[in-house]
C-alpha cells in the first residue's frame, strides 16, 4: 500500500520548492540543500517535496510489485526515466518515480499504456535496488537494460549494408548497448512525429531534443547516457557511411531505415562543436505524407486559384517562405495534381526529399558541376512539359528558369522571401531585367506552417479586445458569436496542446497593375497593397481565418506572421 502522508513532514514554500528543484536538476540529489530546507535528511527532503506537490510516497523495502504488469510495460521507459510499475489501484497504475518533478515520465507511461497513472515518490537508491531485484543484476545500467527484451536491432532495420573498420571508435559503436540506444532514439522520434532529431554536445553532457510540429522539445535522458556520447555519434556516422575518424570538419550523410515496417530516410549533418560533435538528423517519413493540395490547408478560394495556375501552358510559379515552411510539400502536391501520361515532368533538387512515382527527379551535385543552372540547361534538351527547380539561388539559375518559361515550359521553383510581393524585387536584385520577371512570373505563393490545436483538449478562450492585436477580426467574432480556442495539453498531444501542422497561405496573381509596379521596381509594400486591393488574402488574414475556424491559436499566428 501507499504510505500515508506523515504530518511531521513539512510543507515547502514556493521558494524552497524552487531550491529543491534546482538542486535535483544538477545531480539528481537533495543532499546539498537539506539544512537550507530545514530538514534532517535527504529522504525527508524528498518526502517534503512529495507532500508539497500532492504526491504519495511508498516504502519499496516492503512493497511487492505486480510483476504481470511488466509483460505489457515498455521496458525502455524503466531505463529512460528510472521508474517502475508497482500495481493497479482503483483503475490507476501506481508508478514508482525517483524524480518528483519529471511529469514527462508520467505522461509517457500514460500514453504508452493507455492508463491513468499515479506517481509514488521513492528514493533513487531504493528504486535502483528494486529494479535490480526484479530485472536482474545491472539492470539499472544502460548496458544491460538496452540489451534485453528484444533482439539487437529490435524494430529498426538498416536498408543499406553497414561497413566499419576495426578501430577503437568503430568497436565501441558496434556494442549491442550502443546499437540499441541509437535505435531507440530513432524509434521514439518517429513515434513522436519528430521532423528533426538534435543530439547536442554540452559541457554538462549529452542533450537530446526532438522537433515536433516545428518546435524543439527537450527529451529527458539518464545521466549514464553521457558516457556513450562519442559512441552514439560514431554509430550514427557508420549508419550514414561517414568517416568516423574525422572529427574536425562537418560531414553530411544519409541513412535508410525500415522502422516497424515503415521506410524512413534520415538526413544526417554532423558538425564539430566546442564540447564534441553535434548531430542533427532530418527524418523523412515517406508513408506519413500524402501529397495532396486538398490536405495541406488551403482555403477554397486559394485552392481554386492555384488549380488554375498550375494548369497554365507556360510561365513561372514561385513558392516562397523560410526553411521548414512546407514549400516542398506544396510543390510536390502541385506536381501530383497535374502529372499524367501525356505530361513529362522533370525536377532538379538539392536534396531529393521524397521519390515521386511518375516524375523524373535529378539530384544536384555541385562538387562535380551539376548545379541547378547546369541541370536546368540539360533538362530543356530532354523535352519536358513541366520543370521544377528546387530553388532559384543565383542569376544563372533565374535566367535559365525564365528562358525555359519563354520557350513554352511551365516552371515551378522556390525563393527565400518573407512574402509573395517580395519575389519580384528578389529576382530583380539577382540581376534579372524587370520586364523579363513581370512577363514570366504568373503567380507567387507565400506560406508558413502553424501548429494545429489538439482536437481532444483544445479549450475555448474568453478574449478581451485589448488582449488581441488590432488587426484581429474582433468585430467578426462578436457579430457571429464565434469561439476562439487555445491549447491546453493532454496525453494525446504530449501535453503541448498541439498535434500536427497546417499551412497558411497568400497567393499573389499577376495583373497589369502589379506587373507595372514591379517593372518600375516600386517598393514591395506597394505591390502588396495592389494585390490586396485585387482580392489577395495575406498570410496574416489567412491565419486569422484558421483561428476563427478553431484550427489554430492566436499565439501561433503571432509566432509566424508579421502585422499587415
């Protein structure tokens, strides 16, 4: 049974609780702050923290766990969070935890088991002994925990042969524990829908973060993982076919995996940092994306306009936005809409993120002279109808794209500009004659990605007019009595309040006035003003529309757009 709260245990003030949290964050102990908190021992500090947080405590020296729970409990969570399932009580799983501040562990267990969880706080030494008693000698260490339960590779299968030499680094990277540890990092990232994995070398040790829905989230890791830092990086280098002996210069590679039956591409970037090599992995889940213009969040009006645009016989269509704003997804979706047996489509990309059936794709290799401009020149001799250029980066590429358009081809490409109106000036700044720009660019789509509110836990807000920006459609909310929602947090969304992302768009269509302004190299804001007068909805406007639809929050629109 769970021990009753001891009335002799003091309640901590908010300041004392903060001191205890800081002490525990440093080394997982309270021994340095016992006297400061007016307690007699570290155990009493732990009990005081538990009582203040409204948590129970349990005496593991007398406790008998229900070992049947281990049959369905993810063993990796025991290793990762230093926890142990004890028994079921009134429909809730009682979970022994050594860190009373780590609510992420409770959420992870609740999500994995589909149960409500009641944390019971125990001293870390007692919990380590308890784990060792039930899972075997050494079970609290990474080496033994990651080696048990499943075969070496588990749910991760390499699709390319892994080669390694007999060096000390390679041998360390091939240890069963390291292989399993890296596989677990990859598997959890994919299950969390992460687009990027950041393995960072800090002075305090290894730091692991996943980018989920465009926002980085810190992942708790046991302190023991720090000593595996070099081996983890070496293992990733081996998987990506990189030089594990080279630790002084950046390296880029690619890993092809099959995780739980799904084919995954992982782009790996390794850069030497002050405290060791930092690794960032871009996760490309081929099966998670469906390239459809209907599914990426365009309003009905923009969808119909863009449909007409991508079916033009010739011209240039540009998609603009910062890195990670979904430009590639929009372009792939457009190509999927128009591909057929009568149309020859060729792309030149750096890198090719997804392989598209029925479309011919070229990988840029700048080291051997195959640049965007060079490949585009060759593509035009291959009798295409539609051409996609990954990005217009320089004058040569821009001129070749314009030449392709003038000779009867439909050209898709991307630009890095803040809005759609800035695309004309950007091309002119590269050195393209304004009359060539205005005579070939048919439309410019600017876009951003905002996080979707979790449909399971979003909550209606009681907004006041002075709490929202002055361009927020307050009158429309009042007139139509619309509800505006905000994030809350639940196990389904990992307590973030958001799940998934959706695009917000502005589509600028060329007309005589806009072309005249661009031809005269007038300021961008005048081009935008003319486009709005012609009916264009700006990014900000489209963002507010999605707030009023209950799809996203006011904060998300403010995060990714500027005031009109």
